[in-house]
C-alpha cells in the first residue's frame, strides 16, 4: 500500500492540484504567516506543500500521522515537533433538528464500544484517540422528531465525505481499489448494528462532497450526515444536530525537515518565527480557523 499511495500522490502532483488558491479575507489578520492559501482538501494542502506553493501546511494530526509515517512521498517532511495549534474532537453532523437520527448514531457508537469501534480503531492505528466509553451519555436518546423514521422508510443513509487517510480513502488502483478508512468502516458497522437492532434495511451510500459546502448539502437533503473527521465547534453545534465526540484530534503544522529548526519548538515560537511563511489549509477546515480565525 505504501508504494501505491506514493504512486497516486506522485500522479496527483504531476496533474497539479485542481483546487483554486485564495488568500485569507483582507479584514482578517493571520495568527501567523504572511499569506494563507486555501484548497479543496487536506490532501491538496499536502500536495501544495510538495509542489512548493507553501511553506507550512496545517492539517489534522490523525492524517499527519498516517502520511508522514506510511508514505514515501513525504519522507522529507515532518510534523513540527512540540507544536500543537489546537486540540479538538470529531463529531458526526446531521441537519439541524434531526436529533432522532443522531440519537441512533450515538446509541450504536456506545453499544459497539468494546467491539467494532475498538477493532476498527486498531485497524487504522487510532486506539489512543478513541473517546466513546461504555458509560458515555446519549443526549439525544429520547428525541422524537421524524429523522430516524425517515431514514428507515427510505432504506438509505447518505454520508458525505472527502478523501484523506486514514479516515476515508481508496486502497488500491482502478477498479480493484477498495474504499476504506476509520470513518468508512465505522459507519458501516453502525448501520449494521442499527439494521439488526431495529429490523431495518438501511443501505449506506457515501457521497464525495466539497467540504466547504457540507452545511448546505445537509440543509438541502443531498446528504444525511457529515461523517468525515469533522471538528466539533460551537458554530456547528448551533447549526447542526451533532453526535457525541468519538475521536480526538489536533491541528499540527507540516514543514520540510530541513527547515524545521527555523520555526521553533512550540506554538509561540512558531507564531514569532513564521511571519514570512506561506501557509496552506483546506478551505472550511479547522486548520483554516486556526490560522485565520473568524471574528
């Protein structure tokens, strides 16, 4: 798989990142760096770093651990040691008001805590990031809106995702590629549990989305859930029905190994020393908020 991922990444670099680059809004002041570039995915951010478009990429630690350690393409890059820009938790989001659906997702996660939840995490090396416990409370346990019944009636659950390993990615090439990942496998296990528990016949469908459009896609019913390493924020809790936290994550900077000494060994030193750096992030991500916070 290591060789295959390296080939895929190299191919992407030859084609160039398809996403457009945009500067941070003029009215906002960057926390560090002189310019912010936004792209369509975290993988695009890493590829932009490889191409030389930027000096620092800010991405999820869950993703950084995978690509920095398991792919040859990033052998000359590293997570900036000792620098954590933000600590956060992942959640699963539904349309605001669809609390009954989220209540069932929560129920399944708690019920599977010692089985599929644990074994899926072991598969992708994420056991230390698990947050759900057997005694975790389900805030939406008694929700009575129609969202769960609607999914049961339609026999379909559409999950929006973007590709980034080890959360959601294709392992293999061409027609033989397998769609896998922590969130992908966990979502399948959750639906299997719900089907068995409630005698339902729900088929799960995965829809590749523009991450910056996730809220609109939930609102217009194109997707039922955003289940893709999504950081829980106050704004998202206000505007979505949000699950219990299920995975821990951090925002971390990626730099060339040869340039790591230029940026210091903690967040304050990075902010002070990266004033001339170009920073690249996924548009609409927690990484963008870290570098260019919304006021």
